[in-house]
């Protein structure tokens, strides 16, 4: 597993954010029974930068907590069988499955931890698992998809002993 961390903005959260994110990503990969070694890019930024990215890619003029940019278009979320004969989704140098990019606003991590009354660690873990599920093809546009995604988020976090 390769996680490329980009420190666009650094905010001391009182713990090693890279280590927590790596643990969450590993748990998400295991939970989804991904049969491949994976590669993910994780960027830490601030509200101003994520607002710019949100405007550019989603035409929304506001800061958001996390953005996910999947590199794979799944036929069914979390189903990797269609990749068996594919080469385009894999890094030619490492052979790892390139899942995509996660961009997290550290400002929002702190703001939302306070707003929701839980720890900063829990908020960063939640945003990371949420984004990983997007990289696995899950979404929350309609009610049924939202429930499936929420259940998976909760199970992955519970597997790590991270509760609200």
C-alpha cells in the first residue's frame, strides 16, 4: 500500500495525522476485501484552498470538509472483478491499483469535531473512511445509497474502536 501524503497546509492536531489516515485506509481496504495493493494520494489543506478546488471542480463557492477524486469507474461499488484484465487502473511502476485522491481541510476537521461534539481524531477518521468509500465507487446521492454508505462507514470505524 502506498499513500502519498501532500502537506499543502500543516496544522498541529495533537497526534500523527498521517499514521491515523494510513490506519483508516488500511482498514477500509481490508473491509472491502480489495484483492490488490493500492495507491492513494492524500492532501491536507485549509478552507481557502479547498474552497478554490471545490469551485473549480464542483462549481460550489464554499469550503467543504473533504473532496474525493476516484480514478476508477466501478460498475458496482466495491466490486473489483472487472479489473482482472485491465492495465489502465494500475501504476505501471508498482503494479498497485490507483484508487484516486483525497483532499481534506484540516480547518474543517477541527471545526466539525467541535460542532459534532467528538474528537478531532474521530472527525479525521470519519472523513478519511467516507472518502475511501467514494474511491471504491460508493455514493450518497439517494436514500438507499446513503444508508449503505453510512452503514459501511460505521462498521469500518467500529472495527478500529472509533466511535462517536
